[in-house]
């Protein structure tokens, strides 16, 4: 028996609160029938109209009340406009002057302020932060000794997010930095990228020290004023005094409801994300960056400083294809450098993105939490403005042409495939020719000399060329490439085992009618055929793909996951080979597990449980104490009080009465469970867990053996009837659960966060084996160690404990 739900509420909370969550771009290709050039006014108008139409479509899809968008090209603002409402209840429209919170897009301003201060000789990025703020420290002697100011600006400190301290709103800036100093780093200095808000706070604090004025005043006088950003502010109070500002909202994808939520005042961590601005003002920011740091005809940051600002300082992917500058994410779009940063905070989401070599950039401001619209707009804006020719969506007829055609006289094959949404022909030793549709099934070979055409029939193709026409039979073996992209992907269905890490598997299977790649507890990635045996996996960027391997007979033997951080090869395994050597059935394993926990009779004697616990958020520098409650059959609640630097900093409560529940916070908005979040609560609060498991779960199976630390375990895949799937690791020695992997979800965010819980220190209490130690690992919060101090069974717990208070 394991103790759960003690701190689960935090995990859905950080989906939308974990200060300015920045998603890496989800780049794909745009499909549009336009063929225009941005070189004249009428063509540009068409392109801008297309951008607006696509933005409005996405706005509706994501439930965003209001959006403001500005686009700058060649030094000019070509679009600055509001869409939807800044006040959803009263239906007051957004304008180009409406202020929104820009969240973590603030970080580029803080980076610039540090570089300006260095230009003025007031600091050096190579100095220790202690030179300016002596209370600064890192809880690792080597990092503490060697960290420099520059490390604060590029997320290279080795600290994971230490957001819990500042989110509570009870600590000063200095206290927040001191709390981060108590947290255990997760990597060495400059060894691994960890997004770190508090380090930007520290950078802002030391800039204020050397400038002898608060960070806010530095931004206003050194940046806003020379650029002319007269409608930008650095606090919620200032924004609320503006003539034109937006309220913040969240959208519930389950209920389709839009809720107004309080704008979070984050003055204590302002340098990490407190700026508010409008699209008109942010257009000036774009012009400043695209000009190389010039405002009002003056270079306000040195050319060397500007270069440092937007050049890679810390690799995010091992090969550096995605990196971080001083407040900017750096990547590529079709070989062109992209400089971008998004932002997310209660009720607001933003994106600032530029392609400097094209003198092109845009800013998007929205009034909804955790939207992915900014990533979508990068692809939409870049392709609409920059691409002279873009392919129309492929039709059923065009997809039929895919395959190999033989030039019998020459003994060579022409491959017809799909690449970047275009039909192409590949001739050995020659460039790839794009096939431009002329009429019906006749195409011109773009790039070939005049007079080359190909007309397709079901079993052959007719090639017209000046030196004589040819008939090309279609190779029957080419049918494995598929007559449609989906057919091609279906050929890959199966389970694949890692060549480098035996026992680690991925699966390609049908998910909701789409052939999809399933990797652990990540959401499934539907496969899209790019060319023969190569597949994209939206929403992953273009740098990610799946390449199939075949034997001489054309059968799939494996796949390679092509990714920026290095390719991973997987071998297709024979069905059942992973379970070979497992000597018991799932029925026998669960029977042994129930017996190991005390047996069915002992378990059913327990009607309620009260648990007193302590927590150590070791990567946050925060402690917790509290109580958890359970009542048969599936009521649950918990009360947790957090402390840092020896003082209480807030509390969190969870409640579930068997049919409804939610989370309450003393430092943020509450959440009522809906949709899959509600179904998860029903499943996770079950006091008896695996009794009557056949009625509770849709599918349960042993998938393989693996290790948890040094202990061997059976890996059990569990699919509840209505809740998220989970993976349970059961000790082969004790038959007790020793690890569980679940997904944390929120009804107001599309994100899903994998949560791992490792159980140990089992003790017998009233005949029941209970884990007294749980280590919960969460990507946003790091490790949380929960230690049980006392357990009471069959105590009277008031029904009100499981209700909202």
C-alpha cells in the first residue's frame, strides 16, 4: 500500500503557474495554395490577410479571448492590430495599444540591462555575483566558487526551477535568492540547461545595485525611454492605471468556459518577467533588436554587447541546434537563425520572435494562460512572409503517384515521393525535381530544361522529353511506400527496443485512428509521411523524424529516432519477446502483490486513514509538513504547509468527496477538477487500489522486466477505463510496488507532465505494508521526498474534510 495524493495538487498547478513556461518551437510546414511575392503591396496584403485568418482560427481553437499582434519587416511595422476582447465579460475589443503581461519575454530586457551596465564599466559578466550581492550562494561548493554573472543570464547554473519560493508571494527578492541558495543543483555549472527564473532575479538585483536604482527604474530609463516605449510598465499596479489594458483569463478545454483570473503581482521577482506592454510598443522593441541595438539614431548597447546578447551562450540540445543567449532562445527555421522568447503567467501568454537576416519579426500578446499560439505563429508568419512559393495540400490523386518507376532502357529508377508537402521526382545523380501540376495527372519537372513532363496512370508513368518519350512501369514493390501517408505509417506498427538500452521500448500503434509513435508517458505523436520511409512526428520540430529500416524483402526491421541531441536506434521485436522468461501471469502477479501488502481481508478492514508527513523539496529549498486523509471507498484530502528560511510561506489543500474535488491555494487561484483531471482523481483516491482490479481497469498487462535502482521489477501497464494510463513497477522479490509513473494534467493547459514516484521503507501498520518514504520526481520541481511520521487507521474523519472549504 502506498501513500499518495499528499502533494499531487502542485503538479497540476505548475502546468500553468510555473512562471513563464517557455515551449521550444513546434515547427512544421504551412500548406496554402497562394503563390505570391512579398515584394509588392498587393501581395503583402494577401499574405497578411492569410496570417490574420490563420491566427483567428487558432484563437478560436485555443479559447483565447484576446490577441494583439505586430509584425515588423525591413524596419517598418507592416501589421499592428488587436483581435477579440480585452474584457471578455463586457466584450470590449483589444487594440494595438492594449497592455498585456509579456511574462518571460522580460528576460531579454534584463539581459540587455546587464550588457549596458557592462558597457558603462559598472560590472563585468565575468565577475562572481557575490561581488555585487554578497548573500548570493549556490548549494554546491564548486558551482558557488566558479559561477559568474553571465551564468545568471543563460540558465547554466545547474539549478532546476526554484519557483516554489517566489510563487507563494511571501518572500522578498533577497529571500527568494537565499531560498534558491538552499536548493540542491541538478547538474554541474554549464553542464546542463535548466530554465531558472531566480537567477534572472539575481541578475536584475545586481544591475540595480551597480546602477544605484531599482531594476524597474533601470529598464525605464536605459531601455524604454531611448526606444520610445511610452506605453510599457513593470508592475501590475502600473498596468491597471493605463488607459488601455487587458484582464487575464484561463480557458477550460473540458467545459469550454472562460474564467477571469487575478493578475499575479510578481514585484519580488520582476526581472524574470514583470513587464507589461502593447503590440505598438513591442513593435518598437522589434525594430530596436533588428536594427542591431540602435534607437533614436544611437547605439544604446555596444556592438560587442549586442553580439553577446543574441549569440549562443548555453546549449539546450547537445549539438547546439537550440541554444540560449542572454534572455533569448536561439534556433533555426529552414537554415535561418531565429531569435525568440515566449512568456507565460496567470492569464497571459506572449511570444517575441525574429529572423534577423530577413529583418523580420513579430510579437504576439494574449490574455490566456499557457497557450501554444506563439509556436504556431512562428511557422505561420515565417512561411507566409518569406516563402515565394508554397505548395497546396496534396490531393488523393497526387498521393497515388508516390512510388518507384523504372526507365527500362537505362536500368534506373525514378522515385516519386513527398517532401515538405510537395510531390518530387528523384533521379539518381541529378537534383530533386519538384512536380508542378499542369492538369489532371500531368506534371512539369520544375528545375529541368523546358519540355520535360510526366503523366501518371495507375500502373505506369509517361515521361515526355525532347530526346524522346518513354513509358515507365511502376514497381510493384513500391507499394510499401503506401498510396497515402497513413498507409505508409501503418507499415511501421509494432514494438521497438532500444539498441543502446535493452528493455527500453517505444511503440508505433493506432491511437484514435492515427498511426502514432508512443514514447513512455509522453502524448502520442501521429506520424506524417515526408518521403519514403521517413516520417515527421508533429508537433515535434522539423529536426525530429522517424526513419524506417527494411530488410532485402522490404520488411520493417527497425526504426531510428532522428533528433538534434543524437540519433537513437530501435530494433523491431517479435511479439512477446519482451515478456519471455516472465514466469507468472498478470492475475498471479496482482494476487501476489495484494498478499504482500497484507492480504485482501486485512486491506478491507481499513475504512479510513490519517497520515502525518514531512516533505523536503530538495531542488526548491523548501520544506513541507502536513496531513493526508483517505476514507473508503475513494475519498481523499490533504493539507500541506510550506516553509522556507525557517518561516511559513503558505499552504495548499486538496479535496475529493468521491465524485467531485479540487485544489485550494493560499497563493493562487483554486482549481475544480473536470474532464480527465476529475477521472484521475477518482482513480487515484481509491483506498483499496488493486482490489477488484478487473472491474476497475480496461487493460492490465506485464510488459517486461526492468530495474528500479538495483532492484528487479515487473513493469505493469495499467489503463483505467476513463483515467490516464499509468505504469507500475512491482518488485520481483517482495511483490510490493516500488515505482509508479503517472501523468499530471490540467483542464486549462494542453501540457501533460510525467510524474515518477519511487516507494521504499515499507513498514507494517495494522497488518498492512505501507511505504514510509516516497521520492516524487517532477520536471518542473525536481525531487520531493515525503516521509511518513505517523499513520492512524479507522479513525473518524468528518465528511467536511473532503469538501471545498
